[in-house]
C-alpha cells in the first residue's frame, strides 16, 4: 500500500493518547516508548454494534489480566479506560466501530529493566468497523499446521495479549508464503494451541473440541462465549489436548475470534475437511452465536 | 524517574528518523508503526571509542541477518545505514557514544499480516556513552537461573535481535524481584542458553565453556571475539550444552556483552562461585579483551 493511501485512510480514524484526541495521521508517540523499543505493552480489540461495545467487561478484565501477567503496574483505572474509550468512540461517531486499547509500560532508555520507566501511555484507536469478507462463512478458509511453535507459557504467556507479536507474525507469514489464510500453531510438545489471532475448534462424532488452556493459548472471549452457548444447548464439549492428526481428521473444523466470530475451516494442509464446504454443525453454531450476540448486546452497560 | 528528568535527559540525545535529525525529546513516530503495535522490528546497539565505531561491520551483518530471520525486507542499504549513523554521531559530537539502530517493518493497521505494510522506518538513537559501573569488574554480579524459559528457536529465534523483548524483560523482572542483577535462562529442554542481554560463560579445569548456538541463543559479537582471543592464546574452549548444575558448580563464571564487555559472576542463586570475587582467569581474559579492543579499534574503517 502506498504511503499516501494509508495516510488518507488513517485520517478518518480517531486516536486518543492519554486523553488527547487526534486524527490518525497526527497520532505520534515518543520513540523512547517501551512499546516501540521492546513491544512492552498490552492491548485489547473489540467492536461496537449499533453504538454498543461488544463484551467490554470481558475485554477490560482480560486487559488487566495481561497487565498482571507481564508485571505491568497500571496508572489508569477501569473507569478511566471506559470513559476515554467512550469519548473516542463519540468523536468517531460511527455506529459500528473497531476499537483497540493499548497500554505501554511507558518511556525508558536504554535499559530493558521494567522497574525503570515513566508512567504508562494509554492509546485508544477507533475506526469504522472492518468489513471482513462474509463469503468466509460460506466458503471457509484454508489453514496449515505450521512449523512455528507457539510461545511457551514460561517464555511469553500466550494468555497475555501483548505487543510481542512476532511469534504470530512468523506463523502467519508461513501460511501466506504457501497461499493459505492462517497457521495453526503447536506448542513445543507438538500439541495444537491456536491460530495466529484466533482459537481453533473441531467437531467429531458430535463432540465440540477445543484445546485446553494448559496447552498454552489465549483464553479467547469468543471461545468462552461458544462454550457457554454449547452448554446451554446441551451439546457435548471437550477442552482437551488435541494432536495435529486429530485436527486434520476431524469432521468439521472452525476458528473463533472477537473480530471475525466463527469461520469454518475447509482445508488443513493438503487435507480437505468434510466435503470442502462449511460444515453443518459449524453453520448451526454460527446461527446460535448470532442470536446470542443480539441478546447480549441488549444487556451491555457500555454504549455511546 | 520523573517525566521532566527523563525529558531533560533525552534532550541531549540525537535521533535520526529516516534521515531527519532531531533531539530526543522531539523524536516521535506514528502509533501505526508495526514496531509499536507488534514489536515488529530489528535493532543493533554498539558504541564508539574515540570516535571509532566498535565492530560496526559485525553489527551491521547481524542486523541484516535479523531482518532475514523475521522475513523483513529492507529498503535501506548497508551504505545508507552507515552514512546515516555517521551523520547522527557527527551531530551528537561526542567521542564515546552509544548508538542504537532500529528498523521497523513500517506502518500498517490493523492486520498483523507482514506482507501488508508501508516502507520501513529507520531510527538511529545516539547519546553519550553509558558509564556502566566499573566496580562490576572487581566485585562481579549475582545472577539467578530463573523460571523464565528462553524463546524457542521455532517461536522467535533468539538470533534475531528484534523488538520482541518481553521474554527477556520477564526474566530480568524475576531477578530484580529477588534482588539479583540478571537471570540466566534455560531453554524448554532445561539447558542453559544466555542472560537477558548477554552471553554466559563458565571456566572449569582450565576450560572456557559457553552454550553452543544450537542451545538457542544470540550469537553475541563479544562472544565471538572472546572465542577468537581464546584460540589465539591457545586456551581450551568448549561450545557445548551446559546444564544448570554445571554452571552452578563452575570454578569461575562471567557474562559477555557489547555494552558491558566481560563481567564476572560471583554468585548463582544461593551458591557463591569460587571465593565470591572476580575469578583470576576471568580477570586475565578481561585484560586480553581490553588489549584486543585497542588493536581492533585501530583497524576499524568506521570513524567520524
């Protein structure tokens, strides 16, 4: 993408840096921010539907959990983050918006010592919602089980949504090189963990299976919501260790994420899943999820 | 540190962003830079002694190697980076300077897809050299063998000096919490790799041992130079897999890094190494290294 086109695109975004609103093209930060130097930051992404913020409580809880996991003391309260988010969304003035909240540890240089830093920087980016391709739901996506190993829980815990994303970028890069949409990563024991920005699911003999948290993965909010829906519908669930062979030999397979919802997988490596189109049980769950979203949106305390 | 003090400090730094020189307090970058969003960048740090750049060829070679390892196409040539570095150092006008070169993949948002980005950003930070505590050489430092596992080679290769530093930050954090100077990390197989910003060495029965590269660690430039010196002096070397037990039970122990040179270790966890002061063979190597540095500095083609 050309610089001018990108610049034009971000002009329409609203960015909040420590309470100051600006358009995207003017949103800058010190190069001494540890977010830039070391990826020393945490973040969350969610969206709004009809001016209501999707699962904001859950996203904020996870933001604070990520802070704990990387020992990042926060000088912004939950209420301040909510207020600043709503202020930014109001300025964008768009019913269906994308919102990304980033908190960096702050400025310091040159030591990596995390105890030496200037106060956190809070950055909130709002833009009109992405129009993710809707054909995905019908046609599904093709993924690989790649060579990239998901970060070890004791290296950088995948449960911390942080500014260290090279592991995921390397995995996605591997998929793109081979003409696939995404890479499903194994951990160092060879067990399935997650996609680069999503959780993974399979269906076999009517059972909905997803890797257990101890496999080393992000506790996805959509993952949690799907577990809730499946329980309500009395459908059998297994959170368990899953091998690549088991995933490849599933009857149906799909990914879940906050930004994309539920997307069927129709091919893993060379293997076609089912008949190569979105599975029936996946489609049914997709409908359940849409219904659940509408109900939940009505209950949200966060709107603007 | 207070914001004002930090701001005052960086005012004296010179920062070069894509060829434009500015003082540190004015050096800013777009929040859409992938360096900030994902830690999607590479870097090198070296220093100057009497206006000569220390091992610049080696640092630049490693910068290009890091780019390869994270599949980062560079739109700056070796010569351009050299020219911009010298331009920045000339402006700082300080005989003994610290120089950090950062190249980010560029701007993109919101996808992590590394194939979608605007041209790289080159950031060069120059400041007067750090006055690292010289008592380290005499008194040594105390380290722990921590709980943090070094990034797996197939997750984020430790040989790529990148903007993903949380693994090292978490390890250093562990040491600081326990009142130690640094953490030596094991890999997921329990084998010693490196410190958070340095390579690790032990001496036993007259043999100088350091973890082999296949243990998963950065091929440190000072590590390479020490190997050269030891070979020249006909001292026995082993690059091999080292267990925590072996490290703890060594006769002497030290770390090596570009910014700190050679620093003795006098304690690992609860165990005092040798008599608790800098080891004799370590001190001898330190002297050899200082002598070697002077010789090499005279040969460097990079001065300003």
